[in-house]
C-alpha cells in the first residue's frame, strides 16, 4: 500500500517595525535587558487601550500583495483566549475570520503553493527555565511585537518542498524589508501540519483535502519547535516515517502537537491538539474594525520592490545569464543590486571598447557572474560579511573583470588582486602594476623562455613527439613557474605546441 504525505505550514515572522503592535514601546530588543521595553499596554494592565501600528498593517498588506493575495478591505482584530504565563493579558490580539490577506500563492518550481491567509497578531513574552533551578523567568520585551502569520493550504507534498517554500518566503520578506526572518534567531517560527494518507482515499477540494466516499482520513499532527530550515525538513521527514510505520501496524494516528527535539532527532508528543473552539475567539472590543483605504493600498502596491522571481527573469533576459546563475546572484537583494551595478559598468565598457562578438554572446556578463558568485561570494562567506561592508566599489570590481577579460592578467593574478581589493579597496590597474602581476604576453620573451625549458627536458620532448600529448601540461607548469605565474597561458600553449612539433 502506498502513502502520500499531506503538509500545510503556519509561519510566523516577526515584523521589524519601529514600535510594538499596540503601544509605543521600542520593537528592537536586541541586546536590551529583560523587561526594560515594556509599558502598561504590552504588560496587559487593566484599563489600557491598544492602538494598532499602521506600519505593521502596511507590512502585512505589502506581503499580501507580493504573495498574490486578495486584500480584505474590511478587516478586524479578534481576541484569541488562552492561558499561558508569557501571555500577560490572558488573550492574544489576533485576526480570526477577517484576515488582512487571503487566497494567495507562491510558486515553487512551477507549482503554485496556495496560501490560505495572512494575518496580523502580537507576539508573546519569552519564558526561560534556568538549568538546575526549579523556576521559570519571563522576559516581556518581546510581548506585543508585531507578528505576521501565514497559513498555506495542505498542498505541500514533501519535506523538500516545504523547506523551499519557507526559504522563498523568507527571501520575499527580506526583499520587502519587513522582516529579517532568521529562523535561528527566532525571528521566524514555523509549524508544520503533517498527515499521511493512503493513495486513492482522498481528493483536494477547494484547497482542502476530503475523504473519498466510504473512506476515512487519518489525523494530522502539528510539529512545533522548529528552529532552522534543516530542522523543518528533518522534522517533516521524521513525522512521515513515524506515521507511515504506525499505519502499517494498523495503529491510529493521534491528533496532537509534537515538538521537534534537535538532539534526539525526533518529534516528541507535547499535548493533544486544541481546536479553534477552545480559543473562544470574539471580536476585539477595544479596536474598531479596520477599513483599508484604496488609495493607501494602491500606494503600497506601487512601492513594492522588484521581487526575486521577476529579477531572476530579467537577469536571464537582459544579461544572458543561466537561470541558475541568476538565482545565485539574486538570493540577496543587496548582492543582486551590487551585481547589477558591476554588470552595467561592464556593458558600458563593451559599448565603448568591445567588438560585435562580445556583444552577441554576452561573454563579459557571464564572466562577471562567475566572479561574483564564485570568488566574491567566497570572500563574503568566509568573513560573514555582505556587500554593504565592501571596501571596493562596483566600478573597481568591474575593472578587474575587464583586466581578466582582456588577458592583461590571468585568472590566478585576478584572484590575488581581488583579495587585495577586498581587504584594502583600490584600483585594480594600479594594484596590478604595483604587484607586478601584469600578464606576460610578449611573444619573443615567451619563446626564449620556452626554448630554454625545452632544452632542459629532452626526455619529455621525445615523449611528446612519440604521442604522449599530456606532457604539454608538464611544460605549461614549468613556463608558469619560470614566469611567476604571469605567462599568458593561451599564448604559452600555442608557442609550446609550435616548438614541440618543430
Ligand atoms: Zn508597551
Ligand atoms: Mn499565530
């Protein structure tokens, strides 16, 4: 009997607004002492009134538009009632039946993953359980941080697709500059609803799964405590396997909430799943219903940045890059913008100096893309920096690519210059001159050098003449050593071939 996993995601990114969701407290708690960014409103004192944060609403509307949602022009807030020590009011202000955005989608590998809704709510405080002590400490600095919640339809088919969805969603949040959404830092939390069904027992109907006549669906399990993309993938795979084994043993799946245990690499039962009835939702009486102004929405739509999928498309079309190269360059918005400055510098250069062939095959743009995604990214990763930290300008970098392109330096000299520029900034042509890295392509000098080398190795020359052609590499190595790596490799190879046959 074969099984199919059915996965839905609930993702909570924290929004990086200036102030909290319903009060004027600072929303940036990084490096702050516990319980210093609090006020009577976010501590839930009686008699206080919440005032919604306009920037937070704007952020959710932008996300809704970027994710192809319908925007609810008549929205409202609701109370979600539950008791937990980190929830000072005894309820969370959230949105129940009128979320700000609904019915959207995000495309993953040409498949549309349907988004049920995106709504706005507030975060809770944080509990700490000091080791070896029988006590719990609570920090309310995070209480009242604006939290966006995105819910997908149960249409995700495996762990890899779930992970990709989450990564793409994070990328869009970063492009919109509404959340850093770093899972490791708790800025984005992700829960997965996972069930396993027998193939042929269910169908998708309006985004939900329904049992076929005479069949029964297996229960789903909600997995929490997921702190990275990798954990998300592992937790889902673990659940699919666990549930499949249960079903094969004819055991029923319990509808419950399970937590991912990173150390044990397994999910652990936490509690029986509550249903929405347990929360006794009702409209928030202290906040009037929201009416979204059409002009405001149009303004938000007009100010959306170019999103990753469009940028990738354009990089492929305008610069002749492969899909893969364009994806790498656009992974981070700032890196994409910097790359684009480099490439447009190079295009300007080609207009001025290049020939028709250069223009046709877009060779220079491809070369730039290789240097950007290879050498430059390597340095950035090694130092855990981003393009905004760079000492060199896009213009300097473009000039370096031109030097390699024109064969004024070979690629290993290019790497040396890049490393120097990375550390100190500067003009690559000057650095090349100072370091004496200019490529040696004087034919007469190269010929003299090569003749000298051949005379020193008569045995290898004979081998070559007998047909052992890879001896050429041996000689090329000698030429490079003799010229301190400065010989133009293409020219050296041509001269070697000519002299070896002679
Ligand atoms: Zn406050
Ligand atoms: Mn929520």
